[in-house]
C-alpha cells in the first residue's frame, strides 16, 4: 500500500476486457462511488498482492528408482536409439 501522502503517478493506457466484466466493474464503481479505473486498479492490486504471497511455484519431486543406470544397449546420446528402445514391444516389467 502507498503512503497516504505519497504522490501517485498515473499512466494512460487502453486495455481490452470482456464486456460482462466491464459492466460488472462499472456497476461496482457506481455502488461504491468510485470510478471504473479505481475499481480496476484495486482489483489489479489485489491480484498482484496474491501473486507475491504465493511465491515461486515449486516443482514436484521426481520419483527416484534404485538401479545401476541405463539398461544395456541404451544410448542416451542418440534420440533415435532411445526412441527405438522405448518403442520396442517389451513389457514394462522386462525393462525393470
């Protein structure tokens, strides 16, 4: 939030928003005695504050399985060989 005595700078811009959303903002502005711009600014402040509180999203941990590396004959430096290995008709249990 800004200090009550702080000077606010404004930027004039044009945005495109859904008609129903604009009508809702216009209604809220009329109900609360504010301008549509003030309603949109307040909504944007709330949305931005929520993003800051969430923080960066953490990726889920990848499962780790025991083993001694790749299967014999699997060449990780060759995409084509890897695809061939994955496309083989072997059952999943045979790959474990």
